């Protein structure tokens, strides 16, 4: 379990992010067509997984836009934005922003959040995810991880993008 904060109030996550060098846990998340997708759907591509509490918050929106800038430039890397939002809400955001990211929802279960150690266990955001970034190579080996210690802060974009190059 990791300790993070929400506006200074301590919260605990369900575990720890996958270790650098390890194979990433596969997942089943829901895309905008309500289909289940997993790592195999992005085979052969590097992946930046941006894990956010909700696209309907300012910091999540900013971080999605920042990673989108990179996604538009690198055809060998896909940016997956994982949140608790329903696919319909994710689609509205991505359509309005004309993003290149792939939004994925945890609407059917929270296994992804538990397996990646980012499920918030207590506090006002219990049941959704902490803010984190996981970068995978084309074979799903973990290259970089970051659990943002204060939910209201942005991740280190430069470190994530450098790991994906």
C-alpha cells in the first residue's frame, strides 16, 4: 500500500505500482464502443498508461491534453487514459478536445486499479484511482512508473515521455 494525499489529507492505495522491469499485468477495460480491451489490443506499440481519477476534473483534463500532444507526434506509442468515468463521459471529453489518446473505463470492475495498486481505499475518493503513470515497451515490460503523491498535482510528463522514446 502506498500513501498519497488529497489536498493534504492522507489516503491509502490498494498496493504498489508494477515494478520497473516486470511484465505489466494484463487488464480488461471498456472502450468507447463498450467493448472489453486489454494489452493485446495494443500489441507491438509502446504504451503510456495515464491513470486519472476522472476526466471531469481540471488536473486530469490538463494531463490528458499534455499526453495527447505526445500521442499526436509518436505513431509507435499509444496513450491510454484510464479512469472511473463512463465511456460516454470519456467520449464527450475526447471529442470536445479532439484528442489522440485512447480513453478506457473501469465501469465493469476495479481489477485494473487493484492489479496496478492505484485503487484508493479511504477518504472522499475511495473506490476510484490515484493519479499515476505507467510506461510499457512493445512487449509490455514496465519501463517507468510514477504514483503522484498529491492527487491534485500533475505527473512528471518529461520522465514518462523520455521512458517511452
